[in-house]
């Protein structure tokens, strides 16, 4: 079963679709990938809660996803990747990338500037008809 690490851009779109009672790209992506393992990280949770108007409701919703913590091995991967790169990623994006690499997962979101260079390790949920 394929693993996906949900970036905050995906989760925010999904929560907005739920709040607006509308079916958009996030719901459509979920339908195309209904058998996938869906994971979130502390980075995703922090970014989503930062903008949440009702953190309690959002935390309750996020509890349905599998949890990937951040550990020393991820920190070492972030440091190595950032040190070697001529184009550093934003810190949160670097953590997400390291987590996805270590767990053999694809990042799902809509932040092409940050993640496009990951190639097959990135799935832009807003891209029409794209299915991982």
C-alpha cells in the first residue's frame, strides 16, 4: 500500500472544502487514492493549527491520520540535504522532505516551488486528474 505524507497545503484545502461543503481538488485526490496510507507530521499539524479558527475541531479531525514523528535520523537527513544543496529548501519543507524520504512516502500538497524538484516523491493534488 502506498504511503502519502500530507502537507499542510493539502490539509488546509481539505478543511476548507469540508467547511464550505464543497468537493474540490483535495476531496477528488482522496477519492482517487482511497486505499492509500495517509500520514501527517508535527510540521503539518503546526502549520495547520497556526491558521485554525477552532483548534479543538481541527485537532479532532487530524486524529484520523497516521502519525509520523520527528526523530534524530530525520534531523541528520535535513542537515545533510541543506548543507549539500545549492538551493536550500525552507526549513519546514526540508523536514517534510526528509520525513517522506525516510518513510518511503510521497508528499501530497500544493507547493510546486518547494517540492517540485522531488519528482515522483511529490503529488500536487490540485493538478487535474493526477493520481499517484
